[in-house]
C-alpha cells in the first residue's frame, strides 16, 4: 500500500495516510490474523469493510505492531497494547492513522461528495442556502464541519455525546484549522486537502 504522506503533528504525535490499491485477495495474503480476529473478519459481509479491516492491520504491521496490538474498548474506541493513543479513519481507497504517545487524538478523512448536503441538517446549524460561497466551497465547508465533529468525538472518548453536542468555531472553506468545544474541553482541529478528500485531525489545545 503506497504511503501518500506522513508528518509529525507535534513532538509525540505522528499521522500517516495510505492509498489502498490492493485487491482483497492480496490483502488477505499479507496479514496473519489471530483466531479471534479471523472471526471478526468473517463477520464482515461487504468487500470494502473487509479491505478496511485488513488494511488497518497491514498498516500497523508496517509500523511494527502485531495485529493483536490493536484492540477496542466496549464503546468501540481503538487502543494500542503499548499504551499509545490511536485513531483510524477510512474513506474509499484512503486510510488515515494518527498515533500519539501522550494524548487522546482523532482523525477523519472524507471524500468530497455533494450527498453531504442531504444530511447537513443533522449535524450543523450553518445555513448554506444563504451563503455567497460557490457550490464547491459549500461542499468543502460541510465536509470540514463533519470531519471536525468526527475527530472531536473520537478524541474526547465520551460515547454519550452526539455530533450536535460538539460546537465548531466558524471558519472559511480555505482555512487550515479551527477550534471545537466538547463539554468542558477545547480542541484545535487541523484540515488538509488531499486529492478530492478532506483530512482533519485534532488533539487537546
């Protein structure tokens, strides 16, 4: 899997972005799953879900982790066996992983698609009908708002909150960062456009 980009978000946090262009058969031959993980894998019924499952574990293997080093708590939040914090996101053929040794983190990658307009009312009060932004910038900002809330939810780790509980400071579609408020915590969210995808990541301010 080609590594598209990797960079340090700070001294103890690293972010990786891969392009998954292998077939399911190739991925199956690259990853050795435990009996428990094999059961989880076989319970996935769609090809994209299977590829995401295998790709994540292959990526961790490339970073020096055994597949068994990744586990999830009762709320579905991922952790690494060495105590480091991790967040994972998939969208089509892109996978993003962020790992930190000292803080909770969140990452989200989403393809720019106009279907986001159909669900905007569920996660934002921004009225894009009254904006002077171009159509492309409306899609861009809606995706950015969605990503900002997703990374906040992942980093904060409280399963009882909803996306509507996460408050996003207003920004322009070409901005590279904003801030979000989740309960009493404030996070700085960074944005990056990669091909036709929006990447967002965050950690405590």
